[in-house]
C-alpha cells in the first residue's frame, strides 16, 4: 500500500511538557490505523498537528507532497483530511440535516447563515453522509435532542459530508456505554470501508482495536514506541504494560 500521510520528526512542547518527541509515522492508503497509549502520551496532540490545530515546533506532516504544518485547519479539510471530535461539535439548536449542510458547505470554505447553504449539491452530500451511517431517520431532529451515541454518529457524518480521503477520529466512542459503542463502531467502520476512506482512530478499548484496526501504533511519553499488526502488538506483554495505564 502507498503512503497517504507522513509525519516526520514532529516535536511539540507545552511549557516543559514534551507532547510529541520526534514522532515519525506513516499512514498507508486504505488502511485503518489505531493509535493507542496511556493518558497524556500525546495521541490527541498528534491528531491536532495532522489536522492543523497545533503547529509543531519542529518536523513536518506531508499529505502526498503537501506540507501541512503551516496550514489552517480549514485548508487541511479542503485538501481531503477530516476529523471527528472526542466531544461532538454540533450546533445544538439546529437539526441534524442543518448540521450536515453546514459541514458540506464548509468543504468549499463557505461559512454563511443557514439560509444560504440549502443548495442542492450540499443537500445531496448531506443526505449521502446521513445514509452511509443509517441516520436518515433523525434528519429533522434537533441536535440537542439526540442521545450521546447518536451525537457521535452525527459528528462523524459531518466529517463524511466533507468527502475526505483521510479521516481522524479521536476516541470515537468515549463517553458512551460499551453496548452502544459496538453499535456505533460497526456503523462507522462499515461506512468508512464502503466509502473507501483511510482511517486513523485513537482508541482506548483494545477489543475495538482488535476488531477494526489493520495496524496499531503505540504512543508513550510523546513517542511512537511500537507499531505493527494488532495481533502481535496486543500480545506483547511489555507493550500491554505500557498502555495499561489507560482509562
Ligand atoms: N493545550 C495544551 N496545553 C498544555 N499542555 C497540553 C495541551 N495539550 C496537551 N497537553 C499536554 O501534553 C501531553 C499530551 O497530551 P495529549 O496529546 O492530550 O495526550 P493523550 O491524547 O494521549 O491523552 C499531556 O501531558 C498534556 O497534559
Ligand atoms: Mg486524547
């Protein structure tokens, strides 16, 4: 498989805390890569650098030949990298469909009042994203009325409405019950596979990693300390110990 994203020698520090310590990692086209590691090991920082929310002190991230580190998050989105958030970023007083329309419009750098975004092309993208995740039935519900699990799905649908080539998800099922988590992950991973979207997800539940990841990268103190296939990684006792501190 060909590389789709390459992080080279990334360094991020917050005061005295080194959150990325010379991180090198390649994401391959069409793979599902899981990022695991204890709390505070730098997983979210990596996602933030790749999506433009944090500028590294050193190093670079390449998406194809394009260097991302100086780009604004919206510019990175337009290149084809989307992100779902640990806490869904929805407009609570608007309907699910309106939230999706905004996301579809944002792909073209178009941020205007809701009245201006109900164009047929956006509507088609929004409905397609809802359909991929089986959310057609809640299109007209207000985001505030949704269950936490459904809010997560809508947040991911918003990322899909951007028609990305690469999607980052930071703990997509944190805060939902384990029963609901399985349902969400089945829906999401099925949709991503059908849409052919390369996926990087931060995950603390090793059962999810085992089920869905093609490859795993292990973070410890701002470093990638191991990577490989889930079977080998999750059976290594030293690695298990390193990630055991996870909530
Ligand atoms: N905005 C920030 N300001 C200060 N410190 C931060 C900030 N973001 C992260 N950190 C610190 O950087 C380290 C890595 O954090 P993070 O990437 O969120 O870890 P993880 O997602 O693996 O739990 C932690 O020590 C955390 O406290
Ligand atoms: Mg985190």
